C-alpha cells in the first residue's frame, strides 16, 4: 500500500513536469517563433520544422499534431501558475476540445474536484454533448430552433458525433 502511494505520487510528479514542459514548448512556439501571434506568417512550416528537430533531439512525441496542441495549450492557459498537477496531458487535450473558455474552466475544475480519470472526463463531455444534441433536436421538432447560431451549433454537433463514434 505504501509503495503504491509512492509510485502514484512519483507518476503524478513526472506527469506534471511533462505537462509543464509541453506548456513551455507551446509558449516558445507562440512567443519566440511566432512573435506573440496566434499563428506564424509562414504557416505550418514552423511546426513541421520544430517537429523534425525535436523528434531528432528527443525522440517520439513531438508530432506536428502534438506541437499544435502544445501551442493551443499555451494560448488557452497563458498563465503557467494556472497549471494543475492533478491534470494529465490527456486531460488537457480533452479540455482543449472545448472552445468556450467558461465551459472549459468548469470542466477543468470538476475534473480536479471529482478526481476524474480521463475516461470520466470524456464521459461527462459525451453526456453533455448528448444533452445538447437532444435539446437541438427538440427545438427543431418544436419549430423554435434558431439557425442563426449555426457557427456555435455545428462544432458542438460535430464533437458529439465524434464522441458517439468513439464510444461504440
């Protein structure tokens, strides 16, 4: 029991160091490589170059997709003091799928408070998306759907469909 607690604690510490490192890489991409802009003027070339260099220097884990997530991580959480040791990189990746800042913050806090595993967070997001889709379908049936907000509706419907596909 004592050994397991020590191992769990060591795992959390290593994981947090990894999350901090990924945040720092995202910060470097935005602040140094992109001069503080959300995107570099020369497009995805920067990310591809960094991916090649980091993979050569440190091994796998630095794909262009991961580097884009690290950049997004820094942009979503620009203050490093907001990083939490209870969140794994997998938690962060799931939270980054939420475009609304307040909603993302809500799920971040719930994940920490409830000590949700990644599967529990995914399930909570999936259930919320199912409720959203059901509410939209009901609005359509009742004729009260507001289609002027499709830019908000479509990404959530798309996320719900992707979540449904991963659970089956």
